[in-house]
C-alpha cells in the first residue's frame, strides 16, 4: 500500500511533534509555573456533585488507560499464545471498555455541569481548561465509538491489526505509516483528538497527573481531636497525654 504526503504528515511526523510539545511544555510549566502546577481544587465551593463525578471519571479513566495499554502495546499473537482468542478479546473489550467509557463520560459530564453551574468554580476555570474539557469530551466520545466499532468486528475495525503496529513502531523511530493509513476513519479521528489532548496537556490542570504525592505514603500520622473531647473540655492533667 502506497502512502501519500498527508499520511506521512499525520502518522509519521505529527506524533513526534506531539511528544516534543508534551515533554517541552511540561518542563517549561514546571520551571516557570511551579506554583500553578495544581488541580485548583474547588471542593470548598461544592462537594456533593464532586463526590459523585470525580470517582466515576477517575476510576473509569483508569480502566480506559489500562485497556489502551493492553490493546496497543501487547501484540495479538501474545494474547493468542495464552489462550485468549480474538473473539474473546473483542467481547471483553466491548464489555469492560464500554462500561469504563460510559463511566468516564458520565463522570466528566457531572464535573462539567458542576463547574458551569457553581459560580465560584466556574470563575476559577481558565480559558485553557475550557478548551481542555471540549477536547477531553471529544476524545472520550470518539473512544466509545471506536470501541463499539472494534467490537463489531471486521478487518477495517480491528485496531490490533492497524493502529497497534503503528503505535509500537513509533518507539523504534520507524513509523508504520501504511498500517495506520489502512485503519478506519473512526480510529483516525480518535487518534488525532488524542494527540491534540496531549499537546494541550501541559498547559491545563491535567498536568497534575504527572505529580504523584509519594511523600504521603511516608508522612507521620495526623492526630485529630474533636471539640467536645478537646483539652478545653476537661481539666488539664500533668504529664504527657496518650495519643
């Protein structure tokens, strides 16, 4: 299969441009906007919808990420070698991917509704984050569509025979442009939206995903005391108090 210059630009050049912007933008953000490297937590303004939408979004997204890693990184021959047939893989991709995708979409819908209808939360939303929400929702919707198309079967919708080889080829700096060009339009759209999301990633609140608070695992316990049982509610005693 021959490739034209558009395919070369989209699937041979653009992915590396995305990586340069992602890495360079992240370094720039950490160096010049370290105090802005935050989620801009708004829990104090509204917590009811946040308690519903945030777990739906984050846990659903975690399953989506795991599914992408398995589908794109692990070759189909490896899963077949351990006894997972192509039909079984498509079924689990449809069930787990569909549930995770709809959970993620429901979660982000709740979070966007909360952000738009809660005045102080909306006021704290930057222009970059507004663009990010649009691209993020588009990526989730496109991902759900490609999940349903892939589960429907057919050579044109089998991303493990087209998108996955192209994705793995990027890491060895020999992009398999022909494989990606042979994928269906739905996968092309989903991939382009995904790359757009990573391009704007360093300049939005999504950058907090690169910061893991590992020190929380080793910090000392924090002791909380209620007002009713605090020192002011009982006579002072000499010596150390038991914790």
